[in-house]
C-alpha cells in the first residue's frame, strides 16, 4: 500500500476532493474550506496566482466584484445601511476562483478524483433519501417533513438540489474510470442515473427534477460520442418514462408537481403586471405595510390578483420594479430583502430574502453594469473552451474533455433562465458557481505543452 503523499499540490487536491462533503456539513464548513484553500493557495503559489498579463478575463471578473462593492457603498450612503463588510468579504470567492484556476494551470488538480468524489457523495445522499421516502426516516434516524425528504440535511429542503448539482459533475467520472470498457460504463451510468433521479424526485424538490431531466436531454445533444448515441437516447427515454410512471402512481408527487405547473403558468402574467400603474396606491408607499394590510385592499376585486402557487411570479415582479428604479449599478449586495418593502404596498408584490433568480438578483444588486460584466465573462469562457475542447481539440485528452463537458453543463444548468434559484450571493451558491468558474478559467488558459498528458489523465 502506497503511503500518503502529502506534498503541497496533494494537500490542495485533497481539499478540492472534499468540496462536495462541505455542502453536506453546512455553511460553516464551506467557509472554513474556502479559507483553507485560499490561504494554502496563496502560500503555495504566491505571485503566480496574480499573473493576469495573458488574459483579461480575471480582470473582468474582478471588475464585477468592484462594481458590487461600489453599489453597496452608494446604497449604504443613501439608506444608512451597513453592508460594506458583506461586499468586501464576498471577495473570498474571487480568491477561490483564482486559486482553483492556478491549480489547473500547474496540473495540480486531479480531475478524476474530484469528479469521483462528486459521484460518491451525490449517490450516497440519493440512496439515503430513497430509504427515507419508503421507511419514513433516513439511516441516521432523521424523520421526513410533510413535503420533503431531506436525508442528512434534516429539515433543510436542499437534498434534491445537492444530488442534481454534484451528480451532474460526478457522472463524468464513470467514463474516466472505465474508459476502455463500454459495458461497465453503461452499467454504472444506468445505476447512478436511476438512483440519483429517484433521490431527486423523492426529495420533493421540484426544480432539481426538471433540471436533471434537462441535463440528460442537453448532454444527449451536446456530447458527440457516436458509439454511445443509442445509449443516450435510451437514457433520455428511460428518465422521461420513469418520471411519468411516478407521477401516475404517486398522489403525493402528483400534487406537488401540479402546484409547480400552476406556478409556471403565472409567469406569462409578469410583463403585463409590471407595466401597470397604481397611482391611487402611492399614498401607502412609505407605510411599511403590504398591500393586504392597507386601506386599498378593500377594493381588491378591482385588481387582477394572482393565485397563490409557488409565489415566484410575485417576487419576480417586485424585483423588476426595483431594477427599474436603479438600473445602472443596482442597490448593493443582498439589497432585495430591504428594498422590496418599497413595492409591497402594490398588488401582486412580495417581500423575500432574495429574488429567487440569479439574473434578477444580479440586476438588482449590481445593475446593468454588473450583469453585463458577468455575462461577457461567461460568454468569453464558453467560446474559448468550446473551441478548445469541443471543436478543435485533436489531442483528445479524456480527463480535460470530460471535465469540460461536466463543468460546462453544470454552469449552463446553474444559469439557465427558465429556472428559479437561491440567492446568487449565498455561501452555497457563490462557492459552487465561482468554484466552477475557477475550473473553467483554468481550462481556458491551460497550455497542453506545459502539462503532460499522462499527468492529466492519471
């Protein structure tokens, strides 16, 4: 048995492989993990971290963080808030991105090990959720809630999202592990996809279910491996058939998704509602009361009140209203929870901690300036990596190709516009997104000549 080789690169690589585990343990452990990775990265790589000369991408992403800080300062001055510290602490995600990028450029990140850790953790969580669905408690004795099965996450309804996020990455470890054995690839893909998909459905988290089906569909279109063409079609049909069967045979699942579909239908009403003017209700603007507590509510039959489904349509309308008030640079980090009160005296508006959509939250907090910066950075990364690994790569370094597919699909799913989101500025979402962007930035800059193929595919 080989002794554990704790060299500088191996220590960082081990920490990266623990990334999926930190999401199970909670925000405290995610923040400790980020602190360790960034401090060790700065200590190990030093000035090599900040070599921006050959690429302007990091400068562009840094400009997004600067925009966030400036918008927060302006909002603090305007409303007597004190959120500047939050915006400065958010810089830890920029440092994380830079360290992960440098690890890839130095060949210190083992893609196979990281993707395998994602596969193992997501499959274990999925199996635990399935067990909880049928037994009523998970393997640790945690009981299911009325609407969700969250397994090790207890009462926090995030199990489905966790499985979807890390299984999307982890599935690409299977072709790396069994690259020359088609039958084993098929077998393990079938098993993990089935367990993962059932875990997502039984968790009660509806959006991750839709996103995982979308991932299967998207991967079947994008991944151009001819010998697996029939397998991709079979997987897609299998997932759709399994979901349909479960909907038909489970009243609990059927009810949950019927409410979800009702919420989707409300989205068509957002633009007409945003365009409406309510001058008669402006007298209640600074009352600090929601519409249903004002005198104007007496005349609610005169207003086209939305049905209560998921509530997302009301939040989106509120967010668009706020963006229109400060479109250039936004209102600062996590501003929605405070500024939404400026609009909730109107019908079909709702206050929440965040807008439940990445695009709307970025627009609310950093305006068109911040949104444009992050959009340009993403487009640049996709174009460069697409040309490098999908279109023009003749070297066929399998670990790089599969990591490109894994990360690109994961980022697409995170930023797909038709979904609801958590807060872009929360610990879990920011850590996940900027970690992926760090890998993507590293892949975009990686020079094959400087890194041996054997090292990359080990």
